[in-house]
C-alpha cells in the first residue's frame, strides 16, 4: 500500500518535471505554435505585428514576401549567430547554417550562445535556440568545414538546390567566417554559380568591421581586389599555445550583424539603398562606404566569365527603364577598375585606425598598415579592408 | 516486488529529469561557476580571454576595471535588453534594470526575449537569462514605472546610492525607453544629481535611431534642445484598438544597442572617441554625428545650475593640462548655443529620411518633418532628432 502511494507520488512528480522541462526548453507547451499567415493585427500575441507595421509606415511594400526567401549563413560565430537570430525573428522562410566549431565558454563575450551550450556543435545549439524563437522558419544545418574537397562539393550542391523549393538555389549566401580560406571558398563557389552573396568581417583588435555585397560580374569579387593578406610565420595552434588570440566585443559584432541583416532585408524586400560596402570603425564612430567594379584581370576565371555575362546582359537591356528600380554603382575608370565613392581622406582613415598594438612577430591587426605584405594564405591571416589599404594595395598590385 | 522495482525506476527517472531540468534552465550544473579574477589566459574555458586580449591589442589599458562599474538601464525592451546582455557579457560589475512591462509574443521580432518567457515581467525574465550568461555580474531589478511620483523618488535614490559599494552613485544611466515622458523623467533626475547619462532611441518607422551622451552642464540636456514633440489627438489605447502600432526591426535595435554599449565601453574604459551624438539612418546607411552645447535659457533650473558649476570648474582648471585625456566639444557661438558638427547638408538629410508613410491623423513618424508642432506631452509622442529638425526647431523657438 505504502509502495503504491509512493508510485503514484513519483508518477505525479515525473509528469510535473516533464512539463517543467518542456517549459524550460522553450518547447511547444511554453513557446508558440506555428502561424500559417502573417497578420498585421495589433495584439500582444502576434509576433509579426511590428514587422507588418513596416507596410503601414510606407517602408516595405510586401513584408510577407520574407517567407519565400532562403538564406545560407556560413560561420555561426559572433556575427553569424546574431545574423541567424535576426533573420529568424524577421520570419525568413528558410535558413541553411554551416559551421564545424563547438560552443566554448571562450565565446561567451559575444551574443547568442549561453554557457550551458558549451560542448555542443554551434549549428546544433543554434538550431535548437532558433526553432524555439520562431517555429515558422525552416532550418537545415551542416556541421562541417566547407573548405575540404568533399564538403565544398556538398556546400555547392546545397546552395544550388537548398531553397524552400528543393532544387532551386538559395536567394543569398552570407559569409560570417573568420578566416581567409573560408572566404575564398565561398567566393569560388559563388563565382562559379553566379550566386549573389554578402561578406562580413571584424578586425582582430575588435574595433573595426565591414560588410560587402558581391554580385558576380557586376561588383568586385573577393579575388578581384585581394585584401591585404598578412601572414603569420607561426601556425594557429602555436599561437593558441603561446597565449595569443584575437580580441572580440559583443558590440562590434552586434553592429556588424545588424548592418549585414539590414542590408539583406533591403536587398530582399526592395527598400532603401543597398550598400555595396559599409565599414565600421568603432574608435571614431566612422562608417566608410564605397563601391568597387570587378577587376577585368581577376585571377578567378569564373569571375571573368560572369563579367562577360554581365556586359552582355547590360547591353541587351533597354536603357533607363529600370533606373528607378535598382540603384546603380557609380563607375569611374581607373587603372584597376576600382573606385572609392567615400569622400574620406587618407588622414581621416589613418586617424580612425586607432593605436598600433604591440603584437608578437608575424601578427598584424586588420585596419592598420602592415610593414610588409606577404601573399601567403596557408597560415594565420587577417584581412584589412579600409579605403586606405585599398590604395596601398593598388600601388602594390601595380608593382607586381 | 514489482512495485519496488517500479519505485526504483521512477526514482531514477526523477533524478534524470531533475538533472535535465537544471541543464535546460542553464543552472549551475550546466552553466559556469563564478570567476574571482579576470584572466588573459587563452583557453576554451575562459569567458574573458577575448576581452582581456583588448589589452594586448593596445585598445584598452586596464580591461579588468570593467568590474568596478555600475550601470543603470531604464527600459528593458528592444534596445535595453540587448544593451544589458552586451554589458553582462563584457563583465560589467553591476546592472540596475528598470521596467514595468511584461514580455509578449509581440516582442519576438526583436532580440533577447524568447516565446516561453511571455507573461513574465521583463526585468525578471532578463535577470534570469543574464545571470545564467554571467554569474559574475550583480543585478538589481525594479519592476515599476519611474514616472510616477513615488517610483521617481525611489529611482533617484537608487541611482544615487545603488553602485557596487552601496551609498555611492552609479557610473552611468542609460535611457532605453520608448516615450517622451520617461526620457524627461531621466533628464530631470540626472540634472538634479549631476549624473552623466546616455540617451537612445529608435524611430516609429523602425529605420532610424540615435544615441546621445549627456553630461549635465557640459552638453545639451534633453530640455535644452527639446525634441520636436508631435502630439496625437487620440490616446494610446484607442490607437492600439484601431490597429496602429509602431514598426520595429531587430537590425536597427541591435545596431543602436551596439553603438550605445560601444560608447559606454569607450567612456568607462577610456579608449577611442566618445560620441556626443551618433545617428543611424538605415535607408541610406548614413551615420550623422554632432555635439551640442547646453542652452543657457534651458527650462530646467538644475540644468542651468549645472552649467554654472561647469563654468566654475572649467575656469578653475589649469589650461591645456587635461587636453590629451579628454575629448573636447567644439563650441561655436550662435543664438542658441547649439552647433552642428556634422557636415551633412539639409538635402542629404531629407534624402536620408525615407518615404513619408500614410498614417492616421495625429500620428507622425520620427525623423520626418511634421506639418505642425504641438508642445503637448500628455498623449502619444514621437521624438524627432535629425539635424534638420534641430534647425527647424530653433526657428520655432525664436518665434515663441
């Protein structure tokens, strides 16, 4: 009898705990159910009311269209995770996430991941959190490094076929990676496929960042205007052992994710001016913009092919008709087909790049001018992307 | 016998579920333990390694000092919650949070809160999440509206005495509220106490925002350059019933929180240039900056008193000695003691303010120019703060 009473109490406790667990995990019991149609209704229980209000405010014509788009995000770290969360909360149709890293306590100085997720794969932890936030979004996650041969082929296949309607390409690829090799892999894939993508990056000293829109054949690709690649003579493991790591801040990464997703929304939902390049210098609160034409001598043959296709497409189009639909890049000719739209002077840029840190041999911080540029992409790299570096780079390219 | 076996199994299941629940809630078992001293050690388990790296990178001299500071955040919504999360992840000493609102599903288009928190008070939900993220931070939360008489007194008392060392004032107050009345209450409190604070705001059409640093007596307060207050002839409840609500985006709010906390870090840890005003126009990716002197005829007597104190303090200081420690506001005289540092032309501002939405009578969007300005702060208000509006305003003030 006592045993039977004990069983009943325990069974009750199990049911209680199971309910609490579901609540704690933000599961269906406590989260929200799926919503079939986005409604503009202003009620406390409508997660889309403040987004649908963009229509009434005259900002976006057709907000519901967001549900038809698929975006692939490569790199789910400090920038990529917040990017994924913003798009999820905006109600994007489908997200593809690529990363091979695990969540660590060392990531806790950036937004999104939480200490109890340490040890989980980043894509798995992200998918779990994002599904709870918005069950209307479809997720497809890949826990691998896109730069190995097999994975690269699979990556190409998924961005070619992984849209909401299987077999159709994604609408946009976002690069939120932290190294040159992965950026180059995305660049190669997108040039081959003619896939439009956006680049993002944050400097190793944590106080600069940028976003860039790359339309193959139309704007400069990552190989057209190779960034100043600074090679370290020591490999990454040695660096870690010796206690050297890049700095990062949730602020800079949050701003970069914010301007990246804003550019994505403007591009997909057709409002405002889509930026080709937007930089962020946190030391001076300075935001340079520019646009770059592709380099006709680009080392990537697919970029050169896309440039030819773009010329043919441009020539075939009736003039002026689309002029109020799309923003044009201001093209001005120079030796390299690269043009700075920013009115920023070199001195302003120099002043904005902050103090030069005291670093071990071989390590240079992005957004400062390295003493010596070595085009060696096998070791630790940083990417410099200020307007000044570009001019520096053009001078160097002329000397090659 | 069978019953006894059943009890054992159930007891085991209860233990399992309790463990899982602790993990799901991000409790001690799964989160992280407190850390006594910030270490620069580069290990996967050190949540401060990437922040301490700011020292080695030459950006911040003494990052550990972050632990000595207390920041009060008023408003834990789209901007305030992300602001609190960023400061928590940066390892701030203590946070005071003030809000009287509840989490709703309608908030899910912005970062931070999750659907399973719907119904909880914002400060309670925020404290729970933030403690899990960083147990080293101290939290003090107040679930009330600071604008009522009793609460205002308590608010004044807490910002005067609520620092890490009880009895000392907080280091900074951050305004992350969404209405004029609350901003005015913070302004009144900070002028009386001589408390340095930062303002933040996002426009009702979701595509503009700003941050502002206010040093009582030194830079213009919220009453010195009264924003263009646009009154609605209908009250807020009617508006809600009629299906009118402001738009919001996680992108714009994330960027505003990012530039706000970046300014806080620069101010507290003494690096880079602290901005007096930084705007964000998402339509054009345009970031105006300016600095404003206080108005000698400010309607707030405590502001005028602080201006006198500042003059006395300035006169007593030996000239040039502190010139490389602190950034100075460029002061240029005009009738109103207000000066625009931004080089932006009126046309640029007009172009940047986006399309004018079709709104119900009495509702005007911030960052566009209202037809008629009514100084009536009892109904729905919006705050306009572009450079252009300021000139408009000065003309109107002359006519008063």
